[in-house]
């Protein structure tokens, strides 16, 4: 039976203190130092013979170097964090369109996430526009690869030239970033105006922009997956890749939201968010972890079963290629993204237990970082891949700047969307 409980004050502002700013800036600097240190240590002591085994996937035109590993880290973390950020708009959009009310008490959290999109977007554009880094990431951009007269000619890649070419790829990238960011700005703007003027018109505008976002994202979540991750391994393809990539982004985004909400509650914020709302978010994390595992296994099973050389090479590289250096990330990926969340979140009570929820979110966030690592690192860094100071440093820097952006956004508005039409439903949500 639902029990009456006092609804805390709806006026709640987050203070982004100067000491928090300082800690995050120091943390980002430490990350950069670790990257530089890791780079020099690998260059001095851990450098393998350039190009060793790199020909396995037609990638042997340019041997991998330590720089390849740095580029792989920048690209991979950009794709991972841009996904977590854009899932903020995705989450808001499907809840707006469904006229859902349960999430209203914490909607400011996903609303803050997409502010970070601009950072990885600029890094990715920079990496793509600079010829040397572009050639390291994408084999299909190599000179003469689409030209039948060239010794570098690759018939399979040339067959994809209508889609994989510099101009069209660049236009697509800019379109993703610009439209995702623009639609978030519109939803955010109307959400804040709704707070100020208590007019239903702003809620309806937010719903309108959410519909536009869902229509655009329905297509671009797949094409972005093909562009950012699938086209690294140009010979390989999977008809399920768009779903798999989106599932990975989505569940990582949900875990980041959950962790943010729990940490804010630990610090005395978001008192109005009750455990029924947290429970529902936990159910989404649980459900989409299982969905991710289902798509991942289906993709693996079909390729294993068909045993086509151009498809099995993808898994061969990760399981036994490059001296087996990608075997453990590949295995931990399954354990952290499916086994742990499944066992931790299955019981009803565990979705209301802060310790279990934090364990699950950390498992999912590290696990999906590994998912993007094993998706992209073998294709870019090849025999140079590894997990060391460079990887820790790059991720720490990205995470610190991400948290800085989120905290900055949270401090700019009331933490509770107090004039949202479904707020009462969220405050009394009981399951």
C-alpha cells in the first residue's frame, strides 16, 4: 500500500563550488600527464615491430605505431562519451513522446548530459580533417584505395565508395553533431521557460522537438554507428551493428544518469526523487543490459555459424589476433555488461539498494568502455593496443571534462522541473 510521505521543497539549486571546479581541472591535468607519460614509456620500452600482423585485415599499408594507439584512444573515448551525452536527449525524447511522468523529478540530470556533445564532436572532426590521423583511423581513406589503377586498390572498399568518401562522410558527421546539439538546446530552452512561466505551451514545444529528435535519431543512431565504428574495419559488416552500438550507448547513458542521481542524493540534493523512480531507472538498466547481450550474442552466433572469412576475421582479431592482446578485454566485456548487471539487478530489492545500484552502474560504465575499446582499438591501434597509463589518462581527462560540463549545467537551473505538468505523478510515483 502506498504510504503518504512529505514532499520536500521543490526549490533546489545545485552549487558548483570553486573547489569542485579546481578538483576537476586538476583531475583532467593528471589525465593529460598520464597520457604523455604512457606515450613515452610505450615508445621507449614497449614498441613492437611496426606493422606486425597488421596485414591481417588489409590494414598493412601503414604499420601501427604508438601514435596510432594515442589516436585510437582519442577516437574511442570521443565515441563513447558522445554516446553517453546524446543518450540524455534520447531518454528525454522517448519519455516526452510517451507522455511519461515517472522520470520528471530527475529530468534535469539527463537534460544536462548533451551539453558535453560539443567536446567530443570537435575532437572527432579534428581527427577526421587531419590527413595523418584520418588515415590511421580509417583504412578506406588511404591513397589510391578506390582507384583501379593504383597498387593500393581494394575492390571491396571501392564498391562502398558511394557511401565511404571524404565529402559525404564529413557532411554526415557535421549533421549528426549539429542536429543532435540543436534539438537538445531547443528541448532544454523550453524546459527552462516552462520553469519560469508555468505555461503548458513550453511542454508542448519540448514534445515537438523530442519527436523531431526521435525521427532523426532513428536513422542517425545506425548511420553514426556505421561511420564511427563499423567503417574502421572496412571489409567487415554486420546487419545488427546499429542496434548493438545503440544498445551499448543507451545502457552506458542510463548507468551514467543513475550514478549522477545517486551521487547527488548522497550530497543532499534531489530529495524529491523517490526510490520508485530510481527502481524504474534500474529496470531500464537491467532490461537494456539483457538487450545488449542478446544483440551481441546474435551477431556473434550468426557470424560464427556462417563461417564466412570476411566476417569471422572481426572476431578472430579480437580473440586470437595480434598476439592475443584483445582477448581479455573481449571476455571482460561480456562479464561486466551482462553477467554482473544481470545478477546484481535481477531482484526487486537490489534496484532499491544504493550499494548494489552503484556497483551495477560502475560495472556497466567500465564494461561499455571495454565494449568500445574492443570495437575500435584492434582496427586502429592493431598490434600496438593495450590498456595502460595512456588509456587511463585519456579516459580520466574525458570523464573529468564531462563531469565539469554536467555540473555546470546542473548549477544553471532549479534541480527539480517544478512546473512540469507531470511533476505530481513523479513525486507520488509508487511501484
